[in-house]
């Protein structure tokens, strides 16, 4: 059985590590510095917990995944603020060794519940074309495609969203 809750300060390091393990398959670990820099950001759950909510999924009392939820402030303080009605999901990741147990879905459901409790009426996220398993999860949960975000280097972040 998967348990989901907010990460305690002592669990933030493990939360970041679980998410980073999920993302490693999508990055060239011997490649561009940007890949390594982004993985370092994913690992830094401690840094973003000051501004966001970090949820953890536990299986048999071991952290197997995490999700960062932006309710009032953004992960990156320089990003545009969220509209008051919107929550945004960031850095959902489940350790590859623990997949297919429902941790990703449980984290998403917990994020939606917290967003509703905070008075949000919409929840959004971004993903990439490589993360096809994630697309299936989001779509099975009622998320619909929204406009993509194209980064300055041309990298495309696929937009998804759901009315709560």
C-alpha cells in the first residue's frame, strides 16, 4: 500500500533523490551541463520546500517518489507568479525500481486534494515528449492538453491541466 504525505525536513533529501532517479533515464549523464544542472535542481527538494509543498510516496515505509506542488509560490522565485486560482505540479518522479505500484497516481491525487483545500480551481503541469508513461497517467486522470511552453533554447514543455 502506498502512503502519501508531506515530506518532513528529514525526508527531503530522500524525496529529491527518488525524483532524480526517475528523471535520470531522460538525461545524458555524460552530456551537457544543462542536464546535470537540472538533475541537481530535481535533487534539491530541501531548497524548494521553503517555497512549495513537497509530497512523498512511501512503500513499506521507504520513500519511492515525490512531487512538488506550487500553491502560492513558485519553485523558481524568478518565475511569473501563479494566478490565484491555479496550482502547479512540478518534478513528479517515482523511483524506477518502485514503479507500477500506484505511487505516481497517489501523489497526483494528493496534490489535487491539497490544491482544492487551498481554494484552487485549476491544476496544471508540464512534461516532455519522452515521458510517455506520464502522459497516460495524466490523461487517465482527466488532464487535458494545454498550450506548450517553449524555453529559450527551443526545448518544448508539454502543457496539461485540469479543472478541480
